[in-house]
C-alpha cells in the first residue's frame, strides 16, 4: 500500500482528501490519464480508471507535524511517496518551509503544493524545495479526479525510481566485482602476452613478436636489415647427443647472437634451429659484414653436457630501404629464399637476396593481372563455413570465404592472392563483390548471420561505415544479420579512428568480431576500448592445445576474458572431437572448423541453415564439400 501525507490546517480540506481517495471512479479519469502522461512524461502512468493503487493517508494539521511524520516514516523504513502541502498554515511554519524541511529529510519524496493563494511564487518554492521534477502544484478548489490522478501518477513514478535505485546499487556491486576480475585478468593477460610472444626454450622473442617488430620497422623511416639464421648440422647434434643437448646448444647460440647483434637489434627464435635478426644498417654491405661477424661468433666449439660440439650457421639477408614500400611477410619470404641460397652455397656463408632468387615474382605479377579480370570472367566464388553454438550444435551463422579458380593456373589459394590484392586497390573491388554476393545468399537463410572479413585497407577506406550500410540497405538485409570480421592489425594503426568506426557500426546494428585474437596486438585495453561482440581464437592456438601447455593456457585465458566482459568467443580450426570436448568444458560459446563442416557451396549452406542443427559430422556427405585448400584463408 502506497503512503501519502496530507499537511493542511483546515479540517474541511482533510475531509475533501478522504473523499477524493475513496474508491469512486471519476468520469474525468480518461481525460486526466492523458493529462498526466503529458505532464509527467511517463507513458507507463497507470490510468485513474484502473484503480490499480491503494493509498494509506496520514493527516497532519501543521507543517511541523508533517515534518515529524516524515522523520518517523524514514526511521521505520516505510517512507511516503507523495506529500500534499498547503502553503498558509498559521500559526506554524508555512508550506514553503515545510517543503524545504521535508525535502532535506527525504530527497526522493514527490511534493505537491496545494493552495488558492500563496505568498510565494512556484519558482521560489521550486528553487528552495526542488528538484523541479519532484515538486508540483494544484490550485484550490481542486477536482477529486485531479488529486487522485496526480497521486497515482506520482506514486507510480516513486515506485519506479526506487526500483531503479535498487538496480543501480546492484549494478554498482557488480561493477566492483568486475573491476576486481579485471585486475586479475590483467595479471593473467600480462603472463599470457609474455608466453604468446616469447620462446619457452630460450626466452627470446618468438616468430609472432618478430613479425610484429618487422611490421613496425617496415612502416618506419630508416633502412634496416632482416636476416634469417639456420644452424649447420644441428640435426646431427640431436641424433647423436639427444634433444636435451640440442636444446642446450640452441640456448647457447641464442645468447651469443644476442651479445653480438648490432646495438638495438633484435634476436628471435623462429622455430627449430632457425633464428631471425632485425637491426638498423646504413646499407646492404654493412649489413653483410655484421652477419659475417655473427657467423664467426657461432662457428666456435661449445661444451654441451661434457661434449665438445662444433657450431656453425648460414645466413640469408634482406636489406630494406626506407624509400621502398614493403610487406613484412614478403620481406620475411625473401630472407627465407636468401637463406636457402646460403645453404645451397655450402653453408657457413651470408647470401643477400636478389631478384634472381625469386622466379615467383613474375608469377605474382601475372596473378595480379588475372585478379583484376577475375570478376568479369566469373572466376570468383564464395563458400560458407558454419559457425556452431556450443550447446545443441545450432548453426547460428556462416563465414563467407572467397575462392578463385582460374583458367590459366587452376585454383589459387587465398593465402596467395589476398595479400596481392591487399597491396593494390584491387582489394576494394574484391571486397565489394564478396559483400554483395554474401548478402544475396544470406537472404535465403531462415535467420542465421553471415560473417564477412574486411582487410586493413578496406577498414581504412574513406566513408567505410556509410559504404557498408548502403550495401546492406540496398540488399534489403538487417544489419544485425551481418558480422564484420577484422583483425587487430586493421585497427591498431589508428586506434582512435578505429574505435569511432566500430562504435558507429555497432550503433547501426552490425555485429563485430575480432579475428585471429591472440596473434596481434591483444590487450585488455584494446578489448575495452573497441565496440566488439565476440573474439575469434586463432586456429594455431586450437591446433596446439593438445601439444603445448602454453596454447591451452592462452585458449583458456581468452575464453575467461571474453566471458567476463560479456563477449562471445568463437574457436576457429576445430578439427577433432577431443578439441570439441576441451573447448566445451572451457566454456567457449561457438566453434567453427572441419570437424563440423568444411566450407560448402551456397546451396549446401542453405540446406544446413534450413536444418538449423548440425548432425553427427561423420554423416556429412563428402561430395557436398569443397576440396581442401590450405587453411581456408578468408576473402
């Protein structure tokens, strides 16, 4: 029952209030319903005719009596929702002073000033006993329906305010808990980042860290050298002395490289007995001399568990001129070609890259030329890989993957032609085709979303948001059925602009997925800053779960992080039943991979979408599936 306080010095007025709140329906109720909604701005105000509220009235003949009633109500934990206050109440305090004192005791109560004549203007009283949205006025003489409607509306509003305050208090407690979890996650993240970026054997930076630093150097304004070092006859050490001896040799060689690399340089273990170097150099000749000194330092005799082992190394070198435009992956590829040439030259030498080592350059140029005509020739196609919910194996969406089948070369792997397209403006033309085609196929599905990959260059496109929205609207598709997949590389170059772009996309209803999570510039700060819906765990971590403790730890950390922040987590590259079980136990929300289905044609995707739930993967018909093409790189 809602409590109402009446403060008036005239007994007749109290009788009027009693009659007003008697259970009699006013004929003017419907009109006053609309008036209340207009006055209070609340579409949820209950109608007077509904008689949904019961009121308990407390009568006070003077202002001080009313103030005392408020004090008692607060003390008993049973406050008033509304107080009707007369202005002139001699000989005690007037209505203005009464309102001020009541407001000081109970900031949440709604005050209604009821008077035929006042010594104070409404503005004066509002300033003294406000806020303005909790103080109202009724003129004497008043209509019964006017009083009951006002009381009903304000009481309803008072209840809503109390519920909202309780919700806010509960939310504040949750925020405190989340902040504590955030600190714990930040500590775990720091450890996970170190594990993800360092080699567990030598504690040197790993391939991931090397590629990241290489990408930064490529964007810089200074020339530098990148070199790949492979140990000569390392397999012989493993075969004769065992893998523990081989590991010890790797640690000692790594220490020598770190001591001898030019100042400010980087030494990373890329895998096996292969190391990568990055260092500043004024030119290729100076870089070759530095690498020859490193070879000399490695060509020493090492004591390994009491055995004498003769070291040796070969080096492939690429000098990167600051004036040239270079792709970090291509730089590393050229260094690898140079290393192969060094090994074929008799080992223990340095070979710098030259164009004669790479006949594939001509091939890449032919690929670029063919790619520009691929749409017109009808050589492009899309396949779709289901995204499966953990519970019930429900198909919630499909990732659209681009394929290119040429007349001249046959099928071309996306891993080859996507980087070529990215290096030129062809990526925009291909990206528009992929988006348009996938939206048309999406309309055939009963409710699933389509996930489309966007490259860094596409994401930095002028008016990217407007362009994507226009494509979706033209296709007649709701934005919430389109998931935009981007990598951290796409957003890291200009984080502020990227955050604004993602926020606009989310406001329009698009889903946002952070692809290959864990392999880029992952940080808790990035995740909190950018508007995201889900994280996609890179397939390399899923593949390594059964062999490496580090990969399993990273997968569990990403899932925990995503759940704590209310984000979905999609595991890519799921290929075995054991991986499915581990991921389910870990709490991943969605899975995607060959275990459930390889990428399929649009027709088969429609059948899967209509079925809605996946059947046992062992029952999938092979003839429906596309031939396996590498790792299913997206378009």
